[in-house]
C-alpha cells in the first residue's frame, strides 16, 4: 500500500485495520467483524430420564471474517476472488492488525489460517479520487485463528 498517501504522508489514515495476506500488506479497513468461535453441542436424550436432555460438547464453529469499508492500491484481493470464482480454491493466511490511525507498529491483532473469500461487494460509486480502490465488504471463511503476540491479555 505504498502509492496512496493522505496529505500528511500517512497511508490510509482513516483505516485502523491493516490486512496482510501471506506476509504482504494489501489493504486498510475501517471495520472488522466475525472474530468469533462457538463450541457446538449435541443434544442427547437418555432413556428413562424425562427431567432433562444432556448437552454434550461437539466441535468449534467459526463465523466468517468480515472486512468492511476498505481501501487498497493492491490487486491481491481482486485476483484472489477471481481465482476462487474460476474454481481454484486457494487458501491463504490473513493477518488483521489493529493500528492507531494506520501509523506506527501494530498494537495487536489476529491471524486467520487457511482463509478463502466467500463474498466480495464493491462500494457505491461516487466521484472523487481516493487514491486507490474502495472495497465495501469482503467475507473470508477460515480454518482457525490465533491472536498475535503482543495482543491484550
């Protein structure tokens, strides 16, 4: 994301989430959601026991990672979604770093392993030069996620 700068020289100052794909910084986003996991359960009704139903642990499920209101001067997302649409389900590691006005070192974040895009939505088109390509929403399915070192305890 080296080409688009704000007037004070800071890239994408209004985007507080830096997105890195396989080690390359590719975009800034203003909203991130879907960082969630849930332990699913299986109901088991024991014969002769009418007072309750057992809830047994099953497996963890993850929500899709949702990146919203982004800006990029890189074609990585577009090429990746095109590749997946062509039938080549390419999985990549995606890191989301929380930034302060998109400046300085990241303070914390997460890494999403074996991710692939499931949804891409472009922005409403409004005149004006933003110095990059706007992205309204990208959703990514992933295998699991980890916090980056340095994340809040």
